[in-house]
C-alpha cells in the first residue's frame, strides 16, 4: 500500500457522515472547554507560592553565615492566570539590601512590613500579598572569623548482632565554621543530622547533612561517612606479664605464675594484630603489704582500644618477695 492509498483511506474515514458529526462535537467540546477555562482563570484566587529571597550588597569584609538564599511561603491573591504563572514559572530571588537592615553585632532583621513590601515589588501590580511565612526574615554574618573543627556522627547506627563498628572514616574529616567569636569559642565539633541505620553487616557508606544553628555557616555542608564493620569473636591472650606497682627499691616480687591469660571479645581483623604487651595486668605492693595475704590480687589495668568484655583468667596468684641481689 502506497502513501496515496493511505491518504485516500484516511480522507474517507474522517469525512464520512458519522465522523463529520463526531469532529463537530469535538470542536464544540474544545471550544466550550476553552471558554470555561478562560472564565475560571479570570476569577480571583488565593494561593500559597514559594518566593526565594537573597541578601544583596554584602560588604567585602562580611561573610554571610546564614543561608545565602532563603525561601518564603507567600499567600498571594490575584487572577487565576497570574497565579498559574507564579506556580509554573521559576522566579528570580527578591533582593534584600544588606545595609538597609543591618542591626550590627553580626545580625540583620527585615521587619514584616518591609518584607511584604519587597515581595510585592517582585510580583505583578495586581497581586496582593495576604500572608508571609515566616513573617520576619533574619540573616547573620561575621567579619571572616572561622574555625576548623572535626566532624562527629549522631543518631542510631547499629550493625547486626554479631558485628560491630571497627572504624569510622569521615571525608572530609573536618569543616570550616563561620560564626561570631563567642559562638566559635563554644564549638568543639560539628555533628551530622541524626542517622538511623540498623542490622547491616557490610561496610556502610552514607552522605550526611551537617546540623548547625541558623547563625552558623559550615563549609562544606555535606560529608561522606564510612562505617567499617568487623565480626565479633571471643579469644584468649596468653602470656600477659604481671607488673608490680609501688615496689620498694631493693625488693623483687615473684609471682606464680609470672604470666596470666586474658579472655576478651574483639573483631577478627584486630585479633591478628594483638600482642600480650598490649594488655597491662598489675598488682600493688602497698596492698600486699597491708593485707599480708598468701596471694596477691591482680587488676587488669589496660586493654587495647576496640577490645571489650576483657577479664582475667585468675584474679589472684601466689607470690614471693625477695631482696634484690
């Protein structure tokens, strides 16, 4: 079948008596729809729209610590077709002059009346603003003071029951904080927004938003955090030496045995690198001399970081005190 045959068949179908009536119906349906839409959009409506606002004319020696562009929720009353243009067209941020609203001491405040006036200047003349949320706009700045602080995660991050978090890696591991001098002095670290991850086994990598107050600027605002996991297992460290504290000069303390075992829980990868010298088991000469017991008590003074549930195989041993030769 060639193009000419297709054209003739389409022409016959469209302009048959039945289809002519259908086309006339569609035409008048569209015409009535357009008329109804025109009448509807010519009515007045109230609609909440988002209006971006930015602070303009910032001095060179000032650093804005609040958001450079904020978004206000504005209720506008106008004709329907104008309201539609607000909803579907991207609007440029309304400029708020820095010098007009700077209150000093690192803060600026735009009162409700001034904020409403600046918003209306960016709208059509026929539009009327009936409500603004928030009613006032505050911005914060400093004169370039900053501080580099570490990042810490916050929230609930719990691996599966037989796993634990062996290492947390931040990228970057610190951020620049801009704020007033008093605020900078009080900031020791910047925390993430609360995290919530549970029952994972493999290493977990997440992109996190940093949490901070409105008068603090953090660069960068997002960080990547990797939680490395390891399998928990029980193990015993043999041959941990016993150290005597407060031993008088010229005296020697001999214990039987001279080395003990420590039972502990740690990750598989960590266990491979542990040595007996990483654990510190002590006894105190002063306690021995005071109690004059046949056995000396042992204390597990130190365990490596990452080791948990550590305990001694024995808590007291036989001993002998001799004069040093």
